[in-house]
């Protein structure tokens, strides 16, 4: 399979560097370039590429805004997108738009090809490309493989599969993995909407568990239920979520 690719960057040298690096990938064919938002639109409409390398900070309009604009055209199939930028501030928004990866300039050939491998896998598996396959409110949206957020001054790219459970803490949610936890300013409803319902289940208004790490469901002496995780962590299951028990057991 040949991956038809468009490179969008307002700097000619950046486009040239990317072209050279992509020559190491025999299944990637660069079919076009864009140096401005208007050219991005023209190239995507004309070439209908499988993959778009997109610089965010371009003349006149933000690159992500251009993609959001294109996504409103229901007759247009957007490509998979790899962000290439010198700015880390757009990472969260980029992944909310289902970008395949986010490359911070200057990036190495190894980092580029890691991103390319991930995009290649998504293309072959027919994963959702971007906002056009998962417009807000659309049931067709697929769950992202990673969740992106800022924590302690860092931008973290956390694989969804590493999340053990999530707890509500006032105006935040605490995302817990095997070795650490992260506090994210988000609602439980908001974070739940980003998760695969076949992998995660809401067991309490303030708790979501990853079913891969559920060891058992217990009935306590009080008559209430609790979910025991494989690491020994016990998470309460509220009465309002008792109806989920049968579904939970079916998935274990």
C-alpha cells in the first residue's frame, strides 16, 4: 500500500527536510506541498491524501483551524494528520482532533519514523482520521489511543491502556496508572466521553475503572458492591450503578 502524503509548512527548508527524511520510507509518496492555509485546502481537496504533515503556525490562519474548517465539509474525507511544530501549546487540541502524532521541531529521523509507523498502523486498520469521522456529537467517533494533557509543566502523551482507574476530585479528575497519578482539569463526563466503553466502565459518579485491571466485584457486608483491581485497590460501586454489574461481569 502506498501512502499518499501532503506536506504543509510555510518554511521551504522545513518541507525540504521532511521530504528527504520521508525518502527512507518506500511506502510513502509525497504528492503535494502547501505553504499557506489556502494551499492546504486546495491540496487536500485535489490530492485527497492518506496522510498530511501539518505545521500549525502558518500565515493568516492556524493550521488546526483550517482542518476544523475542512472537517465541516461532510463530502470531504480528511487525511490522517501528523502535526509538525515548534510549539507545544497546541498538543491537547491536536489530539482532541484525533491527530495521529505531534512532532516538536527539531525532531529526529527516529522520532519521525516512530510517528509514521503509528500513522501507518492507523491507516491500515482503517482508524478514524480526524474530525470528519468524529464530529462533535457523532457516534461514529472512535476512541483515541492516547490522552494528551499538561501535568507539572510537561505535556504527557499517555496511552489509554495504561490507565487503571479515574477518580473525581472537585473540579478535576485524577488519572491513575500503575506507578503514578495525574490531576487533570476535566469533568468525569468529559473524560468518559474520550474512553472506549468496551474497556472502561463508570462504577460510581466519581469513579471509572479500566476493565482490564478488574480482578473481581465484591458484595460488602453492608450490601453495597465494590470493584477490586488487580493491584489490590478497592473502588466503590454506587447503588445507582448496580445495573452495570451484569455488563461488567460479561466483559471480564
